[in-house]
C-alpha cells in the first residue's frame, strides 16, 4: 500500500479509536511479574511447571514476541498473562490493574482490551454461525465499544469483500478465516492483540499477507502486539522485542535485532540454528 494511503487508514482508525470503557492510561498495556503456572498431568497426576517465574512488559503500541520450542510454555504464558488461562503465582497488570485484585465489573471492562488470535482460525469460529451472525453476537456483548464501524467496513479493514459476511466458516479458506478472526479482534478496538502462531496453520502463500495485515493493523490502531511464534523470520518482520523461552523460563530477552544478530544465550543460539526463520541470516 502506498505511504499516503497507509497514513490515511491510520488516521481514520485512530480517529475512531476513542475507546469507551477503560480510561486512557500511561500504564504499560501488560506487565507480567514472576508468573508461575503449573499443569497437572491427567494420567500420572504429576505436577509440571509450564511457566516458571516469567516476567515481561509490553508498553502501549509495542510489539513483543515470545519464541521457543514446542512445549516451552508459550501458549500457557499467553493465556495466563491475558487472564484466559490458569495462573499459579505472580502478578499480572493489565493497563495498570492487577488481575489478582480487580473486581468482576472492572474485569468485564478490561477483557475487551485484550483480543487473542489463535493458530487455527477454523477452530476459533463457531461453525454454526455465518460471519455476520458471529459479529452480531460480539456487538450484542459490547454495543458501545463496537459501534464505531459497520460490518462491511470492518471486513474491508482486513481486505475481505462484504459478500463474505453471509458465509459460514467451512466456506472460507484458511487465510480468509484468519482474516475474519482478526476482524473480530479489531472490532473491539483492543489495546493488546495476542497472536499465538497466527500464520503457522496457513498455506505459505497466504502467510505473508496475514502478517502484513497484522503489521498494518498495529500501525493503524496503535494496539500493542504479543506475538507467539516458532518462526523467527515472522518475529523479526513484525516485532521490536523478543523473549526466548526454554522449559518454562525466559532465558534471553532484548531487541529483535540484537538477539538475532548476537544471541548471548546458548539455547538462543541453538534455536536460531534450528529454526526455519534462521535462514534469513544466511541470506543477508
Ligand atoms: N491443560 C494442560 N494440562 C496439562 N499440561 C499442559 C496443559 N497445557 C499445556 N500443558 C503442558 O505444558 C507445557 C507447555 O505447553 P504450551 O502449550 O504452553 O507450550 P507451547 O510453547 O505453546 O508449545 P507449542 O509451540 O507446541 O504450541 C507442555 O509440556 C504441555 O504438554
Ligand atoms: Mg502453543
């Protein structure tokens, strides 16, 4: 998209983005302080520490990645950090409010500020609902918050034709379904979008488009992004800061440029060597 058009989109969205609900604040969007999450193995009953004293911080509009091998605790961290999953210990502050002490009413107001986009778009959409009826349901939950845009314009924001409103999830391609999920997130005008492997379930041919869309939305709406990914090329193209997780702990953190160019931790080095995204290093 030409620069001028980008600025125009940015202007339009941020003008509309006076969010009702939670007041504007200078507090970081998310602060995770010494988070601990234990899972119990259903078969053996053994307790397993999936997230082990993890701390991270996301400022308004910042784009932060969590990378690590499968099973390192990334999804558990993301779900706990956004109040959607179990949390054992530590503190989480969303827009300055500690999730441990916030009341139910306040929590209801805070929830829409964080929207999650999952790996499997078809799994996140109700198969019995058309795109339009799914949006209608969201609007009914948050009428004031979602009144800023109509359905067709919302789909336009994620580059989908309005005809798709009448379709059911099984009538959408993976890329289209993921755009619908992003549109649903966008409708709430969140201050934080959490994207858990948002492109790894998609055909390679549409991955780049979906990433470009996430980048564009970030710029246009000023939402912060917490991106979880195996793919370092993805992380590098979208994020400012990266945290590397290994067996439930963050072993290295820093600006993407620095961490990828001069990893300090042995595990980070291994990860870079093993991950598909590491190929960018060879290309440069
Ligand atoms: N609900 C659960 N009950 C028991 N164990 C769980 C549960 N969810 C996750 N785990 C375990 O916790 C660990 C971390 O899982 P998690 O899904 O957070 O990893 P991940 O880094 O997101 O992995 P992936 O890259 O494969 O998505 C794994 O060993 C997993 O088997
Ligand atoms: Mg995961």
